């Protein structure tokens, strides 16, 4: 299992390097594909669709596609507009196919658009900022770096449970180690890239706190739905949402923190 996880992790890092370094339309299309796969995993978990595709699920996918097309042109002008249009479209499907779907399915469909597609799009938006080719990597330093550091510290000295019901293996000591580790990685990354080490360290520290919430939130949804993993796409890791759960939360936080602290 460890070998499988390692190989999958290396492939993920390679894909991330290739697409994020390329940026532009390559990154946008990659994130759209990842978003659609993640939405499909969530829709199956939330019974928006089961064995096949449903009209409600297809409407959600269509909203995500249109959203990505529009932010390619102008996020500030079209981003929020598309979020509003998405709920209108999904409610239209709900009304005109009634009583095929329940209100909780409609809410889950809209949640999928926002939680997966919109939140992940902030990787592309961060990459498009001034110095975004450097700042965008803070998203992954926060999420994956915090996860790794928290795991190591938790295994060594973890005693006090952070969320005993939701995630019994996570400890307070591990969480502190994860935040400290992410901050250190941000600081070193700032030095290595001739950036702003103090600002990068603060951004990573704040982002790592949010990344842990993202990880636990995804776990809570799985526990509510009675599933172990969202999918099997990534061997040794599960589905897209199993691997990108913390990144989903971290991406928009890094985007706005960078704007606030670095004053781009």
C-alpha cells in the first residue's frame, strides 16, 4: 500500500508541476477536468445521481463548465454572476422535473458546484496573479505540507485527540506541528524564491489551519454518507476529493491572503 501511495503521489506531483508551471489554458482545463471528476464523486455520495447521470447532476456539471469558461475571460465580472445563475438553473431543473428530486439533492448539487468547481478554480486565479507563478505553490505547501508534518509529529508525540469522534487518529500535537511545519516551509520557500519569507510563512500558517478544517469537513461528509473513500481514481489515496480535500479549502484562502498581505 505504501509503494502504491508513493507512486501515485509522485505522479500527482509531476502533473501538478507540469500544469501549474504551464498556467493559462492548460491549467484551466486541467482544473475543470479535476472539478468535474470531484463533483461526480460528491454527487454519487450525496445521491444526486447513482448508477448513471441524472438531469440534476448534468445541470451541475454544465454550470461548472460555463463558470470556467467565463472566468477565463474575467472572474471579477462573471464569477459571482455565474454562482447566482447556477442556483437558478438547478432550481429550474428541480421545478420542471418535480417530484423526481428532493430539495436536499438540489442543495447538494449546488454545493458541489461551489465546494468543488469554484473553490478549486482559485488555483488558476492565484496562478494568474502578479508573481502568481511563485505564490500558487503556497496552496500546496499549506495543505500537503501541513498534512505531512502533522502526521509525523502526531506519530511521534501525539497524545491529545483533536477530533476524537470524527478523526480519532488526529492529535492536537500533530495539528500544532502541521501549522509550524507549514510556516517553516513557507519561510524557506520565500528565501529560495527571493520572495517575502515573513509574509509567506504567515500565509502558510493561516492556510494550514484552514486546510485541516477542509480535511475534517471531507471526512465528516464521508461519515454522514457511510463511505470510506469518495472514489478509486488515485490508487492508494482514493478519489479526487480524498486527495484534494484540504487544497479545496486552502486555495481561496491563499488567494485572498496574498492580496491582503502582499498587496498585489
